C-alpha cells in the first residue's frame, strides 16, 4: 500500500505510526540480540586479569621472565651464528679474534638492552 502520507486520514497516519514503531522495536531488539551474541562469542574464551600498575624503574616478575628468555634466545642465536661463521672464516683464511668478540658482545648486549628498555617502560 503505497499511499502518500499527505493524503491519508489522521486515523490511518496514527495506525501507520504504530506499525512503524512496532517494526522499529523489532529491528532494535534483533540488533541488540545480535550484538549481545557477538559480544558473548568474542569474550567467551577470554579471561580478564587484573594486575597492579608497575612503577617506572622497577622490574616485575613478568619482565624478569621476558629478559631471561631474551638472554637465552640471544646466546643460543649467537652461538649458532658463531658455529657457522668460525669454520667458514677458518676455511677461507679470514678468521680473526674480532669475529668471536663480536658474537660474544652481541650475546651480552641484547639482554642488557632489553633490561634497560624494561626499566624505562611504565605499565
């Protein structure tokens, strides 16, 4: 029924307004249900954890664990790199003690840089 609103009677306009209001409430309800369902699906497998704010210059347990893992990865990575670089440099005659010193220094500097950055951050 596509009648212009200008030619409708007052009673017909009131009925049309009620129909629109009912349709609007159905649409809003469906949208609300859909949003609630999406939020429930999104947060079903998440867990909220409340942690204390870390003061600047302090190292908490999580940061210590991260620094330790960073140190282990750095040392292992540099040992593997030296294990490849030393035989290769011995083979072509370009071996110098500087090569070993560079690998060991970078193995020590990476955890130190991580420690300093964790001390500077404020969470």
